C-alpha cells in the first residue's frame, strides 16, 4: 500500500477512535446521572453523592473539550444537572457557590442547544435545583439586609412557583424594603389570590392601596382579610378607621356595634364608636362610649381628649336651649371638659392641642393667670 494511503488510514483511525472515546465519556457521564438518582432514592450520604458527581463531571470535562460533543445539548444538560445538585449538598460554601455558577452557565448552554427538547427532563431538574439554591441565597441575602439581591432572586423563584404563598409574601416584603411599592403590591396580591390567610399581609396591602389613593380596593382588601380572619383586632381596627376616613359612617357603625358584642372590653372599639357618634353630633352617646374606653384604660389620652371636646360641644349646645338651669348645666359640662383635659395634659404635657383647649376653657372662666401661664408654655412647645 502507498505510504500516503497508510497515513490517511491512520488519520481516519485516529479520528474514529477519538469520536468513540468522546462518546464513551458521555456514556460515563450518563451513567453518573443514573447512579446519582439511585443514590438520592436510596438516601445515601452526601459524601457518596459528591463522589458520583465528581466522576460524572470528570467525563463531562473531557466531552466539553471535544469539537463534536461540546456542541451536544446533552453534554451541558448533564453538567447543569450534576453541578446544580452539587451546589445543594456541598457544605463548603465556596465549593457550593462554584457549582452554582457552573450550573447557571451550563443550563444556559443546554437551553440554547436543545432545539428539539430531547433533554428537557434534565434541564427541568437542573432548573429546579438552581431555584432551590437561589432561594437559599435569597434568604441569606435577606438576613444580611441585602434586600436588592434577595428581591431579584426571590422574584425569579416566585415567578416559577406562583402558587407558593410564602414565596410571594417574602418577595413582597423584599420589594417593600427597597421601596418598590408597585412590585410589593403585585406579590402581596399574588399571595392573596392564592389563598394566604396572614392578617398582617392584608393590612400591609391595604395600606399600599391607600398610599395610591385607591381607597375602594383598600376597603375590599380589608374585607377579604376579615373573611379569612373574622374579628381579628388589627384588621378590624384598620377597616373601621378606613371607613371613617372615607366617611362610610353607616358601614363603620354597623361593624363597630357587631364587634363590640364580641369584644366588650376593647377600648379602641369604644373610642371609635364614640368618635363616630361625635362626628354625627351625638355628643351624649359619644361621652358614654369614651367613658367605657376609659374604664379599660384611665390613661387613654385620645379618649380623654375627645371626651373633653364632647363636653365642650355639649356645653355649647346648652347655651342655645331655653332652659332655666342652662347656666348650671353649662358650667358643669365645662368643668368636666377641664378635668378631662387636665388628665390628658398630665399624660402628654407636650400636646399643643390639649394646651390650646385648656387656654380656651380658662379664658371662658376669666382665669387670667392660668391663661398667661399656658400661653407661655405654648411658646415653649
């Protein structure tokens, strides 16, 4: 045979041998995947699983260097699967992070090459592992107050598992911490739409809607929260306050009355009921409600302040009536207002509105020294 022919045959033999060698590396890697899955099923220890992964990655490293197998989707799918799982079980943080980075790069390559989705199972499993690792990294970032990184990672994980209410809730909390309020609403809403019962979440979502001047949606959100958490105190209080703020007085009254039957000692409910009655001009009923609130807490500043206003309003009303003892009634009501204000002033001496009302009462009583003393105090506040 001609020497040239021998050379060609030798080259062909070498190329053929090399192709077989590379194909055998892929077979070794495939085998490693099978062994790893069996090891996981048998709940073998992580050291054993890492040794199987090392064996598979050694074969893949060889396949990556070959001009043919480096363009196979299978090569990168196997690599992404092995490295992504290793990132979850390697207890050495530096090693785990390296595996994680390698898995991200490999899955990107695999997706680009897998035109016919022949490796979709491995790619899906790899993606699942990457997302679990991403969630771990997000949790770590969250506890280190790196909310931007935590949000970026959690957002991706939540978008992949939209029905998971805990993921949606945590993503929303991260969005809140980086002041991305629109995204916080999106993820709180996702948690709500998927059945979360967390009362604090309904509160926060309603507050975000109020900040956007969307009071109707805020009211609806609190109503939804109360369906899941009947008579929950904070939700109820927010709901009543929002109804009062939006002048839905009839709805607020009905709700307060219903809740007072369940929570008879709730000072805030009595205070809100009193306030509602006061807004509607029912000062006598308001006074009774504030007294009930003060029975629970005699140092309840807001109740004392509003009680004094109710007494002043009632005193002013007596002046417009044709009653023989109206002067006596007027003085009695003003004295009660003064007493409530003095108690409120003792509790919160720096509250300007309380001092101003006291000035008004002492002015009515021509107590000049007291007026001058309180006016000096007002200048200091």
